[in-house]
C-alpha cells in the first residue's frame, strides 16, 4: 500500500516512551472525540504490547491546485446557462485549451505531497516520541507506523480500550485522542482511533412473498429487444441491444483497459465465469482465463472453483456478477480484478446490518496511486452508509479519487440498493443518526457521495425503462424470495454540492415542494449521476445459473459502456474520458435516455421522486452508445 520508507533519525536505541508524551513545541490538545456507538461496550484497557498499524494523514500541500487542474484539464471552463428545450440541463464550453490533458503519476504526486514544514514538524514529533521508522504513500501524504498500544497511548495522549459488540466482536479503539496544538493544522486524520469496523454480508429477508412479476416491470415490445431481453433475467446480448453497443468492434484493446474492485473476501471464480460465457457470450470464453488478479494487502485470489466451505459461506456472488458482466460486455479488452484485504474505519449505525462493515478504500487508493499505469475505467460495487465513515477519512479517500481523475481515470460506484435509506433499506428504525442524538434522517452512501466519482443508479424493465425498485419479500423469477431494493439515492451530509451540479440540482430540489424537508441535506452533492439496468442479471455462481440485482450490477455495466467509448477515443489518438461528471453535466447528458417513471422508497417513506431531467434516483438516465461516441468526439470510431 505504501510506496517508500524512511529511517526518521539515526539513534543508538529508540527513545524510551515513558510517562507523559513529549510535547515538542506546544501542549497537547484534543484533536478528535467520538462516542462509542450503540451495541459496543467498553471491556477494559487494551494490552500494552498489542501492535497497531497506525496511519497518519498529513495535510496535502496543493490539493486546491490539483482541483484546478482537474477542472481545467478534464472539465472545461464552465459557463452555465439554461437550455430551454431540455427544461433542465446545462451547456458549457468543452473545448477549453486544456480539456483532456490529464496529469501524469509524477505530476499528481508533486501537487499532493505535504509541505516540507508539515512533514518536518510531524517527523520531529515522531522522533521525540521514539518513532524511528515509517513507510509512506507515493506522495508522502500518509505516514504508516507500526507501534504497540503503550507507545500509541503516549504518542496520542490517550487510552486504548477493548470494546465488545453484543455479537462478541472485539476491537481496540481510543474514542478520544490528542496532538500537540501546532500539529492540528498539519494532520487530517489518524486511524485506528475513533473508528469501529466489521465485515458485513448483505442478504434478502424472506417472508410471505409478493408474486412475480410485480407492477412496474415493462416487457420489451420492439422485435429486436423482444428477441434478446426479458424481465425474467437480463444478459450481455440484451444489454448490447438495449444500449446499442452491438456490432461495435474494438480497435484499442490492449491500450484500453478496465478494472473492478473486490472487497470483503470476494473472489471472481474462473470456472463459473467460463460457464457463464459459454452460454451467453461464446466468443468471449477465453476471457475467463485471461483476466488479471492484483492482490493488495492480503486480498485473496484463486483460479479454481469454490471450495465447499466457500460455497457454504456464500462468497463470490458479488465478484462473479462484476467479472461476468464486464467480460460479457468488453471482451477482448484486458480486465484487472483488484482484490483488497482488510477493513477501514467505521462508526456503525443501526442500518449497517449485523455485523456492519466498510471496505478498505484507503488501502486500495494508496496502492493504485503508486502505480504508473492503470485501467482507464474502474468499477466498484461496494458502498457504505456515509455516516458510518469518519468524515476526515472520507474526505481523504475522496481526495484520492480526485487524484485518479486528474490522471484520466473514470471512477464509477454503484449508488446503493436501499433507495433513500441506502443499506438501511425500507427500515425506518435504521434511518437515524449515529451521533447520539438519534435524529430521523435519510442515509447517504459513500463513496457515491464523493464529488470526484461517477455514481450509477439502477433501472429495470424495457420500453420504457423505469427506476429500479422491488417490494420487500418479492418472489423473483428464480423462485426465491428477494428483499426490498430500490436505486440508491440522496444527498451528501459531508460534501457540498459541486459546481457542475449547480444548474440541475436546485430545480430538482424545488420540484420536491418541501417533501421530506429536514430528512436530507438539500445543499449536498446529489447522486446518482447516471443509471443502467440493475434488476435480475443472469450469473453463474458455484456452477449454478442464478439471478441477482442491485447497483452492483448497473455499475459494472455502465463502466463497460464508458470503457467501450474510451476504446473509440484511444483508437483515434484522443485521451480517455477520465473524470466524467463535468463533461456529463455540461454536454454528455444528451447521450442518455431520460428516465421519467418509477418509484424510490427507503426509510419507510416514498423516498425521492423520479422526474424529467436529472433526478436523485436515476441521474440523467441510461446510455445511448452511438450518442456517447458522438458527444465524446469519437463518432468515427464505430
């Protein structure tokens, strides 16, 4: 994860860390406090000899300048105006002189690296407290040290305790920690301290089923779609016909690549993928053996089928969905499967499940930022309730996505599967704040709430497509009972509305006419940005054909279509689309079919409305590939 290491000082022996922490320049003051979440009980002091892998986020030197480069080189200089015929949407000048001129790996690191003064002050503090060895992220904005609990307590003027969840899970945490006052402006975050984390497996809840098909699913009517599409289970041939990629011949495969993330022990299974492709994409069967694993921080990978123990645990449904969707749409494009171990900080909330869990985004971001070359599109089908992620951690991870965008990489995330409630779904009891105030609220999703990623919502059915939604306890086409599901939607509590949304979000908020006022932040970054099919994808898992739903499906599908657009651009000597949103909101929206029907839900409410133009359920809608090529400047690439 961390690219370089450094001996901080040459000493004959480490300085003994005894008594009070060595203050260095100024007295200690509390930097962060967070109460232990519900269901966690303090059991006692943590053993002094237990080792901690402490990550120190040093303030990035010129992030504002990187944002300026991102704005100029990737967006264009924005000149907002209302376009009458669209009744919603915006135009700008995408021909800025620096449009598409992405930064190099080295240029991004140079902008992000902390100032010498900041690093010197942090090093001085570490040395004075006996810390003589550290490793670093590529830009040196993250310092990683391995120390025992006793040393960490002295360093942060805190106490680490063992906390136990009601299910028996135990963690070592410090709900309050301090730094010398002069370091507060130079250090953004230190973890593990105030955060709580555990892995989660999401599953549908069975009860008396609602028959399938239920209202809101439109069957295809045109001959071409009727031949290949059905609401009983969608396939790559259906997607290629629906979004008009069928017949496109790739010209830059090899130069143009796509990747996807795997967390929580998920592993794409090659024999299952081969079986899927043999039925649904026979000319791509070789892709099952050709995709590349990149293992990060102990992330698992394997080339064999599931073991009986793995099958019993139900792992790899998510990973198989991603790899089978992507290869089915993009072969022979090279595919990279990132497999990342570990879990990041979390502040559990009532909606996070039992047990709750987040994904190790920081571990992954720091690894890929150290790589000189990367896939031009990366899909991630995992997300968390935003409020469960410590804000300083979320901001630093989001800034990492901005660094990738400045390098010309499109970061795409599924918007979530619980409507306005995200993970909480249609459970009003879970839609409450986790700050001790127990305020009723809609729950935003992170990373979709980050303004530097493209969030993908979900649709269902055909002619017309509608926003994806499924009642709780629905009987699916596979004869199994499925839980509540609706395209993830909402507004960030952490990140303000970005400039590229200035012309479309306020009118949408006004159209709500005060509905759900107080349950969400009307000034936050709205999501999703766009959408794609997300209901009942055919997959193979453990040698069995099944169907699965979610923005976990729509995200790799949408990422595949953007990757095909990049193929046409790269084949003509043009840069890839990179960070999509400013282009999307200024011009690219015209290449999407507006979704105007459907329902949302979540938190036992009606959720957000689906409307004409951008809405907080399906964004600008679903892609029309030939129009994408045209608006991206690759019309001759067909």
